[in-house]
C-alpha cells in the first residue's frame, strides 16, 4: 500500500471512529447511558488521579522531612567538630 492509500485508509478509519463516538453520544436513550458511563469513568479517573497525587505528595513530604533531619544532624556534627577544634587550639 503506498503512502496515499495509507492516508486514505487512516482518514476513513478516523472518520468512522469519530462518527461512531458522536452517534453514541447523541443517540436518544443509549447516548444518555453512554454519557453517564463516560462521566462515571471520568469521575473514577479523577478519583484515581487524586489518590495517586496524594500518595506522591505524602512520599515527597516524607522525603523532605528525612532530608531536613539529615541536614540538621550534619550541621550539628559540623558544629561539634568546629567547637572541638576551637577548644583544642585555644
């Protein structure tokens, strides 16, 4: 199949898909049910994204707290070493 035929077939498939989706969305009874299913799916997706975002936020907060604690420990160690050096050279 040459390039032009491929483009035609792709355009036909895309047109058929768009037509099918629009037909489902705007059909009197089944369209309503389809829209409800789409809304439910999007709502579920929103809940999943929210849950994953909260999990990532909690992990980020935990990492931040560990880094801060580590930096504080290192700063305290450095302060003690500096104080020891000052006392030794005084």
